[in-house]
C-alpha cells in the first residue's frame, strides 16, 4: 500500500540506555546503523544531578547498594554530555539529524542558543533541540519565555549578514544585525548571539507535551511532538487535537508532526503493520523508537523492518535533503521582524 505523497513517515531513535555509554566507537557505529536505516534523527538525553541523588536514595537503605549494586548497575548519568557527543557524531555521519535534550529549568537561554547554533553549523544543518519543560505553571511560563528568547537570539543576524570580507575589512553588514535585548518576567538577556544564523535558521524543536499546558506549549513552539499514547483511538484523538490547536495558533498543521513512542518487539511484519496502521489512521506522522537493547535491536530493525516499510512505500530509500528540516519536510523559519527582536516576543 502506498501512502499520501504529501506525508512522509518520520523515524527517530533514543540512543542511550545500553552498554557502551562512554565508548565513542559504540555510539558512532550505532549512528551509522540508524543512518543506513534512513532515520530522520537520533536523540541523546541528559540527566541532571537529581537523577544521581534519587538513585542513591532509592538504594541507600541496604548495604547491597554500596557493594554489588554500585559495581553492576550503571548510573543514569554515566554518559557523555549530549552536545559534545553529537558534535563528534556529526563527523562520522552525513544526513541523520542530531538532537539533544536540554531542560529550560537548568540552563540559560544565551548558552542554549549558542550551543545548538554551533552544533547546527558543525553538522551542516542537522541539529535538533528536545525542549524539556516543567508542568508547574510558573516554570511553564519561564519555559515559554526561555524558548522565545532562544529563537530571537538565533535571529540575531540575517542569513547573509556575516560576510567575512577580508578585502574590504568588513566582517558583517550592520543592516543585517537584529540585536535582541530582552527583559522579561524571568530573564534579562542582551544580544546579539556571537555566532551567525544557524544553517537551518532555527534547529528543529522537539517537545513532549501530553498535559494541557504541555499541548499548548507544543503547538506554540514544537515542530515534532512526542506522545506516549499506546492505544490507537487515544493516539488519534491526541493527533487531531494537536493539529487543531496548531491551526488555532495560525500554524500549518502539517508542520507540527506527531511522533508516538514505540518500543519495537515482535516479528518484523508485525512491527511494520503497526507502523503502517497508525500512520494511515492519522495517529502518527512518525515514531520515536526506544529499543530494548542496543545495538542489537536497532540493527534488527534496520535490517528487517526498514526494508518492509520501504517496499510498502512508507519510508524513504534515500534522504530528501541535507538538513534535518529538509528531511522532515519542515520549512526554514524566516528572520523575524526587527521590532519583534527588540522585545524578544
């Protein structure tokens, strides 16, 4: 069965949680495997210090934790810093998107804007930011302001403003500078960002939003929205709701993609059937895969499920473009008007 040519099936994969956490060769081989399977993106999550504290507290009531457990169970934070790892992976891959989790609670807008802009330049336009927000109302407002400021910083320069003309001695065209001086409820940030505009304009924004506040945030800022629904009817309801809310925000619903989480198990045919059913039933635009073990499960998916999806006309056989946005079918954002830059809104 062929699919609607206007829609394309997206695939992403979470790549931490198995052996080889601090083995770069492991991550490089896995990234190349996913790229061979024509995945849109791989995701590297992060963990803050609270994760270690919680894990230690959970096991501190027994002596076993301080001996056997500490030797046999990997810490949730035993992993590379995501953006450092992704920058390295950009040198051993060519097309797959490279997305990292970064929470608005534990970072600063200027630093996040600079880091993801740098990754986008290093990778040739393949960076994605998985925005983690708090559901607490105050912190939710903070997250909304945070993302607004980051976007404004990415738009500090017009696309062609940084000319680096040695003969004339001109580094940038002042007419193309948009200095975002932001003073809001939670942040005061003085621009411009000290790097030219990212190749994608903005790195692609991923977001998981199932609650009411999460959905509202997702349709304002998200371009790929993760969802945990595991039942087809509930997933269809979520899909329809996100698309309707996006239209209500004046956005093209086709540019707000919904990706349910999928843990692939069973025969390749069964997995392919599930993906095909949900895609055609408008319950998913793609899937965020959480493999049971790595690299084995990912290799099996690429070798056995991907060919089935390609034969059914669901999945690309070659990448459509060179950037993550192009491969997802998302438009490149234009630089916002100067008066918007100056307020950060």
